[in-house]
């Protein structure tokens, strides 16, 4: 199965409900964004941004943006955002992000189809590189990290988090 087929399959399985919910893979894309924006995870992310000087208008790239919950949330909060995602799907990829971008009229959100190992931007382009549940998808982790370092501005921040959802310690 493709990743999209897998997500569509597990949405209908009660035993996977915790994962669908925890990873914001519900079919209703706007519902995912609304829930994510209310989450402790997102509120803490914004507190981190504030503490380290990442403010409205800062340039953020969401590498491995998936269905766009974080990229869209950042754009709604006034950041200048690029969603970098290799998957074109309307379920968990660029298509989903495009649906949200259009529906929410987000002029400050750009969508790019690419892998984290080949980010199509010049050196020092971003104030912050954000990678949520992304690192384990890298085909070449060393190259991925080199690309992140290359596109970060001097004293920029690499923020990687929540690579897997776990329910116990």
C-alpha cells in the first residue's frame, strides 16, 4: 500500500483510532488544523518560538509538511511559511495543503514538492526549519541534516519534534 492508502485504510479501523487522532490524520482537514492549534504541542511550540525570537513574519519552512497542519497553523499565526512535501496526495500531502491554503485564503503559505535531501532554496533562506514527524522518513539522514543546515540563516533554528506518537513511557 502507498502511504495514502495506508492512512485511508486505518481511518476505518477502531484499533488505529488513537494513531489517526494523535497524528491528525482525520479525513476532515480543517478539523485536524483546529485540533492541532488547540493542542499543548502547538502552544508549547509557539512558546519556544517566542523564547528564541521567532516572531510574526519570520520565514519558516516545514520540511515533510504532510497534510499541512503545522504549516497552515504557522501561516494563520502570521509567519511566512513554505510547506515542503514530496507526496502529492489530497489526503496526506501537497494536495491536502493546497485545499487548506485555498479554503483559508493563505497568501503567506507556499507549497513546494521536494524531499528534505534536495531542498530547492538558496543558502540561509529561513529563520527556522521545522520538522514534525519527518526525520524517520529521510532516505539519507546525513544529507537531510546538511540541507537543513544549508538553508538556515546564521543563528537560525532547527526545530524537530514528535517523530513518533507513543502512548507510554
